[in-house]
């Protein structure tokens, strides 16, 4: 989330292309139990049939990824997947060489992937083949992370509208107009559909698009939020320098974030582990970029620990530094933490991935790369996946490191730098790049 006093809005628009490039064939496999021959054939077949139905339903539920940063917003997948990974398919969404600033994580429901793009289109693609089930054209670029329930998928656009589309057909069921661009995630909590308009308001709508209430947003852009136990971390206060946890049912703030002591331009999406709330910050100065890592008591606002690092970068002048910092401001999950056991892990902002002790803030490991990291992390089964930006001499990559010690385990070159944390469902890893290329990888073995 971003304060408008330090941010310049910028967007790109390209032409549409839907060329598919299928490289690897495969599929999702479930095991079934083979019963002893003493059972009757009829009984055996019936048991196997119902067992298979149960397994398929369970697999489908486990594969769904319906909201920003996954269940609980922790950037953690319940899938058991490990490298090496192979290319299932990829699709180039736009022609031309112009880099885009946003291609946010999708939501995955059953066998369909839903996401918006810088070309203004919202896509529904078949997860197996990349076949386009439907596409919806909004009025401007889309830098919003969608949310889906059993009937509808919701997303915002830079045209100032929140859209609700039919999951099955892509037909517009309704739209809600605001006074600003919508560069945020959309989330459902109870009977509310919640999203943020840049320097406008935090909106609470009914599932049929009726406004219930709003909170004034005096000047924050690209604002993301976490909802846990009915509390919104964070909501905007009456002044730009005030943000705090907000009780949605009681409609009151619990405490205010210590804005001045943190002294940053960017405040990341948060993650929660028990009573602690974690977030990252970034500030740009003439001397360089300063990265902050923080843990708060989520009930009282007391800062439990805080660590700062001067960003480890190889830029030769301030213009390159500013261009890198400004690039990251478009990415809604920039510096979002993820939690694994007693570690809180951060990537992005410089060339290092870092793991801190979740209770004390002690640095447990640090892994350096040749070029800056391009995305936030996602963890599955103790493996951490994220992107590497690349430069004129090093290609952009997807990398996998160990959550335990940061050791590099596997890497793959990508067509463009990964823009947001990968989504991991089942045996697949899903992400988009700044060259408008959308990838589906799957476990080989």
C-alpha cells in the first residue's frame, strides 16, 4: 500500500493476442485403494466409486486458490509439490516487446484460472490446456487481484469500476462505479465485498453490488489489506498518516500504526502468526533504499521487533535506483511476507531473500542472487518459490530455495520477469511476467 505523496501513477496498454504454446502433457493424479478379492465385485466397485468421488472432491477443494496470498493471506499452499518442474503450457497475452507493470496472481476454481491483465481483459482459461473459456473486456488496464465465490468472480479496473462476472459465462452481472482507479485486491468477508479506490474510499458492498458503507481513503494508492478474525489489517483513517486495524462489525479502529517511526513510503500486505502481525516496508533515499521488517502485537499495536537493511543492489546511479523502486510500487504484493514454521520470510526490494525468527526477529538465513528479486514468495511443502529480475547479462528466472536454510534447489529461465508471487495449486505453479506471458508449470516426477 502506498502513500500518494511519494508515488507517480503509470500504466501501459498493449494489443491483444491469444497464441498458445503447449509444451508438456500431463495431468493430476489421485490414488485409490485396491480392495481384497474376498469382497464381492459389486461391493468393491461401489466402494471404489464413492471413494473416487470423495477423493476427486477433496482434490478439487485443495486445488482452489480463491483470494489474495491464499488461505489466511500467508502466501502458503497446502500442496505437496517439489522441483524439478516442467512447462505445461504458456500463453502470450499481448504482442510487442513493451514491458507491462502488472500481471497479478490469479484465482483458481476447479479446472479454471481467472485473472486480469494490463491489456484491460479479464480471462478465464482452462488449467489443463490454456483454452480460453471466456474473456471480458473492461474499460482500462486491470491491476486488481480478483476474488471468487461459488457463483461470481469480482475484480476492479483502472476505469473506476468493480465488476462481478458469472464464473461460468463471463457475463457481467453488475458493476459498481467509484471516483478513482481500483488498484487493490478484492475480498469477500461475510456479506461484504470489500475493495479500495485510490485516494477515494474503502468500499463495503453487498454481493449484488449495493453499497453498505465506506471508509474515507484520504490519500493511499495500491492499498492492500488482510482480514483475520473480523479485523481488517489495515484500514485508512481520517488523515493520510493514519492507518490501523479496523473491526468490521463494530466499525471502529483498534489502534494506529506507528507511521512516523517506520519512516517509509511503502507498507506491505501483512501476515499473521498467532498474536503477531508481520509486514515489510521500503523507503527511497538519495543514498539508497532502506528495507524494514516488522512484527507487532496485533491486539495492542506494540512493536515486538523491527529490523532494517540497506538494500543490496548493484545500480550505478540514482535514476536506475528510482526506476527499480517505482517498478515495485505497481506490484500489490511487493514485500509481502510468508510464514513457515518459526520463520517469517521476505523477498523483493533487493538481491536477498531473508528469513527471520518469527518471535525474536533474529536473522536466521540470507540468500543473495546476482540480480534483484522480482516477486514476493510462495511456500509449498518447505519449498520457497519466487522470481529473479535479471539484467542485460542474466536472464530472468523462477527459483526455488529451501525454507529451512535458503539453499538454492532449482531454477528455470522465464520469458520476462515474474511480477507477483506464484500461485501453487495441486502439482502446478502459476505466474505471469512483465512480457505479458502467463505460465503453468507442473511437477515432473
